């Protein structure tokens, strides 16, 4: 369709549509010139897949090629997000359609459903699709391979659709489950590779200024833990270790009652405040947690660090969608979530992230980082804090790499990093009688290991709270791609020079006293954690429950923020409990 034809179309519908980005225009032109029944558009998170899909839907409705629209989304929250975006394009979609009724008002142009809804009653959706000429938009289509029943249900429900548009920012999976309505082509070696009809990768979007560049700040540190046999282990997070020891060190670092997470959250908050003070006044932060228990603890830690309320988003909270929407529309500083905000959720002001989870698949990592890359104006960057473990460092370095889904790969690479194994090693046991006593976090300190930007590593290892760390946390809020790289190079050169001439020792004249304080607090926390573990063995109460009972009885902040005197009081109180 020509630009003039587009203008006429907009006038006749009475809808003022936002101009399309260059990649969206190219994809739309490709579609309209070929009129395919199936079309797979792969665009990096934040590039505007929803806008493209709705514009295409509007064109097909106006041309009367289709009469109704069905959008299939991964989550309940995204159903309402799609409906809201569609309304802005002049398309009315019902996000409250239910399988129970199977009907909606004729005033609607279509419905929005989830993959789970379709899987629970594919026949009902097939009948709806057969009765009217329908365009089916499959958002994040890779979810169609999540379970065999889901894939079969989607094929049954939408096999007779007039048109199908598949959208994804991550067209790959770590298994051999074929993605419905996606074309696979043979490749050397006997496998099959997914084929997109239009691709717009992160590197393309970065060059066009459509997405923000991401600066990763990787934190390592010494981690210590004790097994049920009484053996104590100490390892440096990020060094070559067995999968089990890496998982244990990783879990110890993520322990909300330890030292690593409070130090990283403090650093992330400093970075957020720097962004707000230097050009991004409404910048927001997001912590992605492993489970609901630690998410609550992280939120409490952030309240102690910032002195301000923190938005907590839990998947089983019926108000979770409204909480996300309220946070997106506000200028509040921090939100903590488990997996609800890891895919598709649109909060463009998110600029600082803490990846405090053990999930390690390329799919999950890419979707999580996608929450921070939505550009609003030139010069905005994203800062994401991650544990310094090999699998995450590799994913951070390969952010710009384009991936496809490959079926039948003879030797699928795992590198020893399976989410299932890591989840087993990291899982929290919160019910009496479960195996929580097999592992006890003792201590983990935090240090900035390196800064990763566009696949390159910068910086020299330095403890959290040091002047060298502050150099990176204090980067200006608004910088273009080249300015970021130049500034990182300059910071690194200055640090190397300062260390070589001994300026670091002069700048840290109080380091000995601070080290003594740090050692004292660390010893008290280890003693407290040991007593908590013993109390768990006697009572069956979870570690988190015991910590909360101590705070209820004595007051004060979470363990990681407590003073030496407060820790001694808790130790004394715990010795009295039976």
C-alpha cells in the first residue's frame, strides 16, 4: 500500500494512527504484496511487534479480507495490554472472553485469549474461527511449543483460519517441540531450522535507535555454604566450578539474608538515582526474583535501602495486572516481580534491572532483558545487574546474536546449564518436613567483576561500595552508543593507571577500618544463620519464617541491613528459644 493509500485509509476510518517505523513499513509492504496465509515476523523485544500486528489487522479488516480478529497471548495481563493497544488503533477487542460463555458482543472486532484458554477448549475456538473469516495473531508464538497439548490445540483451533500472523522476539526453544504454523527448512546435518518471513534483530534495532543499548554490570564475590553433612564450601562466584557448586554459590549470592543481594540492590539503586538526576527523571527499576518468598524479601530490602514503597507483583495476586499498570503510569522507583514481568509487559520507563533469578535459558534471559530496551528518546541506555556466572555472561555478550529454532539437532548444546538442574539446586523449601536442611547459606560478599557492553568487557574487579564501582554507577543517564563505549574505555584506563601508581591505596586510607567492620558483620550474620538453621531442624519452620519471627519480636530491618548490635540481640534471643 502506498503512503497516499495509507493516508486515505486513516481518514476513512477516522482513526489517527501513529506513523510506522521503517521495519514495520517494510514488513507490512512485504505482507501486502504477497498476501500469504501464514506470516512469521521476528522482531526484537521493544521494537513494536504489537503495533505492526494491529496495523496489519486494520488493513485486512478494511479490505474485508477478514471479518474478525483473534489474538492469542501468553498471559492474562497481556490480554488487556493487547486490547488497550488495539483500541488506540480503532480496533475493539474483548479481553474478557471466556470459554464458559463462548460468545462476545457483536460490537467487538474480535477477542483476546491466552494459549492456556485455547488448549482447554480448542473445539470452541475452532468453531468461532470457522464461522467468520478470521485473522489469528499468535503473540510470542514460541509458547505454542510449550506442551504437546498446546501445540495440538492451536493447530486444531486455528487450522482453518483465513489468515495467521505469528509474532515473536525470541523464535527459538531449547527443545525439539515444533512451533505451530512456523516453516522449518532442512539444514546440513539433518536438522531443520525455523524460517521467518521478516526479521528485525536487536543489532538492527540498535543501529536504528529503536531500542536502548544495554550495559551489564556483573557482580561476583566469595560465597560460603554448609551441607547437611556439616561440610563447608567456599567458592568464588563466576570461577569454573561444577554445575552443583555453581548453583550453590549462585543461590548463596541470591539469599536475601546474606550480603551479596543487599550490596547489589544498593548499587542498582545508586545507578537508578544517577539516571534520574542526569536526564531520565522517571527512570524505573525492576528486580526479577526466583520465587515469591524471596521476591517479598527483596521488596523489603529495597524499602530499607530507599525508604520508599516498592511495587510487588506476584502471579497469584488478582491485582497484579493493575499493579503493573499503576507502576508504569507512575514515577515510582522500584518494582519486584517473579516471572510476570519477564515477557511482553510494556513499562517503557524501566531503565535499571537486577537479574536476581537462577533461570538461565537463552529464551528467558532474552525476554527478561527485553523489559529494559524500549527506547523513548535518543541517548537512553539500560543498566542490568547480573550474577557473574558463565552462562549469564555468555548470554549478555551474545545479546545481539540472532537465533532460530532448530529441530533434530544431533547434539543439543547444554553447556551443563539446564534450568531444571539449577532450579533443583536453588529451590527454596518452605514447608515443614521438606529437605531445607540439606543446604545452608553462610556468607557471600559482592564485588563488581566486570562491565559488559556490546560484547566487550570493561573494568577491573573491585568491592561493592568502592570508588571504582562508583565510577561505573555514576555514568550519565543520557549517552549515545559511541559515548557509552568511549566513557567505559576511559574509566577502565583511569582505573588501571590509578592502581599502577598506588593511588588506590591513598584513596582508601580507611579501608582497614571498613574491612574490620565488614568482617565483624559477616561473622555475626554467619552465626545467626547457623542458629536459624538449627532452629529449623528443631521446629520445622522455614529459615524465612524464623528470621521474620525474630524481627517481629525485636524489631529492626532485614538481616542484611541490621547493625552489629541488632544481630547480637537476635542471636541472644534465638539461643533462648526452644
